[in-house]
């Protein structure tokens, strides 16, 4: 048995070989708008800090070097 092709489809309008496509001209990108950025301000903290941002260690007579209270006789 032989397969028969349906050639009727190719007789319809619009089924001719496609014409080669021409590249579309590229548009330049739109100009970028500048953002108005606010200037950053360093806030003063309640306690003085070192360069890392940690609070400075302050010697307290009521605490020993480990931070525990000193037990003084009354």
C-alpha cells in the first residue's frame, strides 16, 4: 500500500515559501535617569564606641575584670 500525500494544502494561499527576513534596526536604549540619593549621616549612639561599632569597655569599681560584682564588706 502506498502513502498518498495531501498536496491540496500547498495549493492554498499563504503556503508559499517564506521570504528571507531582514533584521530590524536596533533602537538605542532610553537614557538612564539619575536618582536623587540622600546623603548618609552617622548617628551618635548613647554610648561611645570603638572603630568596630562595639561599646567601649569602661572600668567600673563595683565590677571585677570578668564583669561580676565586687563583694565588699559593709
